[in-house]
């Protein structure tokens, strides 16, 4: 199923390590619901992969569960041991040992062409004039820590030998919220068998990796406030176009309001109050 | 060597992005039986839910960003420029296409940040869509955004500017919390009427007349540019109290310090209605 491949491939974007600290959001008064889930994929208004595994707490007690990435998210995705917990205005999810599946079986022609280009760059690493290498992406909106020369050579050797079977691996992905504070940590990620994983550090909340890409958006540390005041931190979100399809990996929500009585018809809830603005230092030439 | 490392790093990221793009496209165009979703006959439920026929994703690279510096003649005009709203404001979570109608033609894109986070007032809603005021020329420009791409909040505030009495009034949850004499545009450079919104809150050391500048979404109708900017109208302070109550500015609304203090607490996206009363 292609549904499976997107769910699996989503995780491959996490090719580095990042520590992301959330900005304050809103939380609502008790009783509140806290929750966490591992992966969810929606497309065409339908849940292709419902949030799973998942856990929630509605009375402040700590609820925990574990599991693996659901088979619907396979077969490209394997491993992925999950630990989830939700408690008193806090929730966390940890994913370890994620592996993105067989590269040869899944590589589309467009990707193969890019891989060939990358291999060519590696083959000419010692003598290729820098000017001949294309600047494909322009400046990335995140800080990318450069690998050392030794790491790069190791990566290139693996790439040229074809000595890799996985698109990406991730040792640990952790997402947590406590009240209106959230953290996202991605550790030990590598791609294409690279020995030189990219490090992404000090990434701001709601960071988009490809802000002008017409086809998809990739957002790290997406933060949002739900209609019931819940504060949600999504570790990684991949969306197609204007939202026709969206995949979320590792999500936590804290402080979500609970309807008072089960069975009552839920009244429309007004979105929470917008925040007072934080002044920005900059230039604002106006008519005076 | 570091340059080569950078390029290879970028290429690696691109590889992963392309894998996502290809897989996601296949996910959307095919359902679990492999049928083409775009050719599926629409059901009454689809129409009720606002599930419009699939369109090709808007090419954001070709669209103009709807900032205060942009002019968007294709934007649909605000049909009720003196009407209030229920206070709903939205923040784009990413760069979003702006459409001339729900599932219509994309004519611009809305960046999630310009003067800090972008917040826009909602002046209309349909299932899955919100219609917002824009910060670009011409005055009264509007556009539609997919609701799935925005965060929704509510502003309890409403700001009114009365050009005739040269006063500014701040309302909170429907009641007035203060009214102040202000300076408005001169007859040659009038403050434009209609509804606009608080676009930003800026500490601009390049000027000395106000501790803070609050740009609005509107622009001077008589000045294409001013002070190096695109003629953006703003709320701001003024060092000489004698101007308050006068029609003397180049379009901006100069307010007393007390009013400015209150205005700095008003959420971005809050509606500002300018009338001739």
C-alpha cells in the first residue's frame, strides 16, 4: 500500500539531531485531558493511519502504554519501539530504533536520479571543483552542522559501495509537553547509511524545511492550540499541498478541556483568546 | 571542502524530501483500491462537507507573498467594510495559498510571519475555509485560506477610529474601555476608511516619534510610498500632544501615550474599523 510508504518515509526527514524548546501556549483549567500518540496519517479527509499507538489521561493519573509502529505504516517502516505516557497536564512519547525500509525496493526514479548525482559528487570529492556542484536547495532555514571530513569520507564510501539498505534510521525521537511547555528531541538519526548524521540545533518552533515547496511542507516542532485550549506539540509534520494529506509523527497534547457531561450534545466552543503581541525589533516605515 | 560538505548535506535533505513528495502524491491520488481519487464522482456528502474537486497544488514559488509591500489587484474586495465580526483571528501555520473563493484560483500566498507572527481577522467562513482580510494593497483586499492550515483564536477587542470626531475607541468584549482624541490624515493625505487590522508591533529605532509602531493592514490612497515604505498606515504615538484632535498626519493615526499602552496589549489580527463619523 502506498499509504504505508508515506507513513514510513515521513520519518526519513529526521536526518539529524535537534533539541527544540516550545514557546508558551495556552492551557485550560481542570479537568483536562492529556494525550500522546506515535503516528497518524490523514489523506483526502480520511484517516489512513489513525493515531496509534495512543494513550490519554482524563483524571490526572499517569497512564502509560507501549507498542510498535502499526503494520499499516509498514512495510517500509520497521522497528520503532514506542513508549507513551499521559498524566496531570503532561504527556510524552518516545520512539526508539526506527528503521526506514529497503531503499532499492522503494526508490522512485526521481530519487534515483538524485542519488546518482550524490554518488557522482562523492566520486569526485577529492578533485572536483566546487563550482561544478549544484546548489540545489539554496540556504536552509535551519542551522546544519557540517560533518567532519572523516565523517564525510566515511559517508561517501558507504554511498559508493551501496552498502546501505535503509533510507534512514533514528535511535531516539522524544516529544513531550508539560502544561504549555514542549520539547522535541531527535537523536542518533542517519540517512542512506551515513556515518555523518546531520545535526539540526536550536531550531525554532514551527520551523519549515521547505517553505516555498509547492508540493509539500515539512514542519519540525509544530505547536498549536486546539479549540478546547489544548497545547499540542507535533515532532514532525509532513503535509501535501494545502493539506490534502498530512502525516504526524510523535505528538503530545496537554491541557485539553473535557466536555462536562458525557452524552450531552457538545456546544460549539469558541477558540481561546489570542495572545498579546510580542514587539519585534525591526524596521516599519509607515506614513507617520 | 566545507562547501562540498554543505552541498552534499543539502542534496541528502532533498533526497528525503523528494521521497516524501512522491509517496504523498501517490497516497492522495489513489485510494486503497488503487482508483484515481480525483475522478471519483462527488457525493452529496462531499458537497455538504465542502470537499471540492481535487485541484493541482498551487505553485507557491510563482505566487506573490501577501505582505504590506504587495499589491494584489486580483484579490476579492471586502463587500462590507464597516461590518464587525465575532472576533475570530487566524495564524497561518505555514506558507499558504490564498484563493479567490473556496477551492478557487490561488492568486497569492500568505507567509506565516512578516512583522512577527502573521495574524489575520476572519470575515467569513465556509466548511473548511476562512475568508481573511489581507495586509496588501488595495485596501479591502481579502482572500480564502484552508482552515486546516491555520490556528484559530479569538480577539475580544475591537478598535474603532472616527475620522469626523478624530477619536479612537477601544472596545473589549463589546464594551468601550476608553476613547482618546487622535491625529488622523490631513485632507491631502487622508486616513483610508474601511476595516483593517493590527498587523504588527514593531520597535523601530530608525524613528523617534513613538516608542512602538503598530502597522495596520491598510495603505494610504494618496501616497504610493512614504519614508521608504509602501505607504502602510499605522497606529503610533507622537511627542507633541497638540496634534491630537487634528487632521494633520500623512495617513497614520497618532495616539496619546495612554492609548498606545492599551493598544500594545491588543492581539494582532484584531479588527480596526475606520469610519467618517
